[in-house]
């Protein structure tokens, strides 16, 4: 049983690393131009799923900071969503 738990934990770590590798170029792209609120929301929804990990949380924060002045209401909603999901 302990071996199975170790294997599952290792798979979760690999999944988080893969997610970072996938989302990093997407965040760089979105932060290099102005996107629609719909496109922004889609990316933030995806990033929010992985925001429990420090590396992906930094990506999430980067997008939020970049777009705060463009879509303040949207970004406030995503900041609140983060706190509701990950900080409780």
C-alpha cells in the first residue's frame, strides 16, 4: 500500500511539472498582448486548478497583475476564487 501511495504522489508531482511546462508559454503569450476577457477567464480557470503549487501560483499572480487595470472586476473575482479554494 505504501508503494502505491508513493507512486500516486510521484504521478501528481509529474502532473504539476507538466502543467507548469504547458502553462508557462501560454502565460507569456497572454502577458505580451491584450486578450479578451473571455480568453483571460479561460486561462485563469485553468491556472486556478493548479494554483496550489507555488510555481503555478506565480503564473496565476503574474496574469492577475498584468490584467488588473484592464479587467479589474474579473481579476477581483479570480483573486476571491483563489482565496475560497486554496486558502481555506
